[in-house]
């Protein structure tokens, strides 16, 4: 059993870490405060090769393994959740479905621009009344000649309303199955299509520098060839996409937890009370020890899940475990980090305040912690 990373993976980690420290950290606080999506840093991340990381070079991707992608996401999240969200959503949710389920024509048409960072793509799953119950999607696609006519809405969709968003993959009801359940299919909808509108959402607690949108479809017509894969396979495609997405959310939790730990360790060594650094007090040293322990354990389960995926072995259970564990480890690390900062941890001047806010989304997005426990329970045969 070998736990070591390859030389290429170590080089990748160091290069992404240096980039995040030098390019993202100086602007993260201001972007969060102004709730601004940064095209400049997004393009710099693209130049570093952070989009299409697991996509074949045939379509303009980097041709890397999945664990390399997760390492990169982890290192961005160590500095800022908003930028990590942009990378994770662009790869797992935007590029992933097109790459794994798209026709050759669709791959050739969309992937090169998405992998180069020239364009972004959204993943339209969540609706106002269909969150954890994703199969309850109300958005409809009705066949009309050689077109689909789409009506409905989506909410909380990442990367869907930027100036360079070229389209979204939307889960739609395309009919009913013999047992009465809805037939769900994925359809590609390009930006600028009449009847399709993406509105940017503001006033978020977290990921304030990430682009989040509401989508509206009003008699939106798209060609039949825009269906992604076979008709009726949409729910399966979405769930398979979320398996990979859980790994990227896990990476965000792991990276965020590491960022919290780094900030807390640095501050507690510098802050003195009663004549010595507060890290020397056992109650604080134990907080740091607990953080270090949980981060190490979280990294092991996440990397194992990625290894299983790279080896083409079943990984759904481990993905759910990693997403759940990494999200909740970051919660505990963020809580400890703020506590170690004392009153300063409550001030926007200190990065730990942003980490504390950003963490909460990880327990909700791409399957809540409650849903992850249901998934795990089913996979171990308890439900």
C-alpha cells in the first residue's frame, strides 16, 4: 500500500498553492466584500490549466487523473471558497456531464472552449421545489417537431450567468414512464436562446465572489439534437455527476479545513496572553491537535475515493462519506479557528471570518449532510 503522491502531483500541488497564495489571497477579501466574480483571476486559473483537468487532450483538456483535479481544488479552497467553487463547478458540473455523456458532436462543439476557460457552463438541477428531492423536477420539455419546448425554472446554479457562460445542462421532464413516474432527460440550452434567462443572485452569506444564478425557461426552443445522451437517462446522469461532484465538494471542505488550521496555528503562535503564546495553553493546543487529526483522516478517505474512481472501481459510498466527513470537518475546524482568534475572529479584517461563513454551503450543496447519511445507509444495507 503506497500513500505517496507522484512527482507530477506534488509539483501540481506546489504550483497551485503558490498561485493561490500570490494571486487569490490578495484579492479574496475585497471580492467577497463587493460580491464580485473575478474574470481576471478566473482567466489566470484557466492559464494554469485548472479547467478540463480530467478531460482528454483530444478535447482540449489536461488529461490528468481525478486525484490531481481534487488536489488542485483543495489548494484553491485552502485560500478561498469562492474561487474553489468556480473551479469545482466548472469541472465536475459544467464539463463533466458533457464529457461523460455527450455525443462526439457535442464534445467537439463545447469542450475545447470550456477546457481553455474561454467559456463556462452551468448545471441546472435544483429548483425551488426540487432540492434534495431532485426527481421532483417541474421543468418540462415538450416535443414539437424537431425541437424541445422548455418551460420552468432552476435556482442556485453556479457559473450560469457570467459574461462568458455559453450555456447550461438542464434536467427536464420529457414525459412519463409506464409506472407513472416522470421521465427525466438532460438537455443542453445555449446562452442567448430566446426564452432562456439567467439572473445573478446576490445577498449570499457565503461564496460571495462565486457566480450563482436563477434560470428561467419560457417557451424556450432548442433542437432535438441538444439532448444529452439517451432520452430518459437524465436522472441517472445527474446522480452520476453528483458522485464526482461530491469529491470536489469534499476537496473544498478539506482545503477549507486546512486553511482554517493554518490561520489558527499562525495566530495562536503570535498571540500572547499571560506572558506566552496562546498555543502553549493546553486547551488551545488540544484544539489544534484535534484539527490536525481530523484533517489527516479526512484527506485519507477523500483520496481513497478518488483512487477508487481512477481505478474504475465503485466509489459512490466513499464519495458520499468523503463529502459528508470533509464538510463537517471544516465546520469543526472553522469553529475552532474562530474561537482561537477570539474577538478578532469575528471581524472581516481576518480571513477566518470568511472561512466560517463559506463552510456552511458545504453541508447543503450537492446533497445535504442528511442526504449523504441516507445514501451511505442505503449503500451499507441499513435502509
